[in-house]
C-alpha cells in the first residue's frame, strides 16, 4: 500500500515486474486513485488484471471490467 492508501492487485509474469512498478508509481507521482491494465504478448496475458484499490474508497472489492 502506498502513502495514499492505494493497493495494487493482479498477476505479473516474471520479466514484466517493471510494468507493475510503473503502474504503482503513477499513483504516487500523479495522485490517481483508480486504474487497471492488462497486457498480452503473443496472445498470452503477461500482466493480468493489475488494478488499484483505495483503502479509503467505499468499494470493498477490486473493479471488474
């Protein structure tokens, strides 16, 4: 959880951790409170359903597309 109370959830394959790190850094850097990303490579998800959730948000579960 970052200083704004944002938790990052989802699955990232080995070698794609920098995508998750850049996603997470966006919240500290830009003050965003919600987002999601999914990245496919050769038809296979390598960054799957990575999303944010605010501990101060009224939602109790991650967003669904």
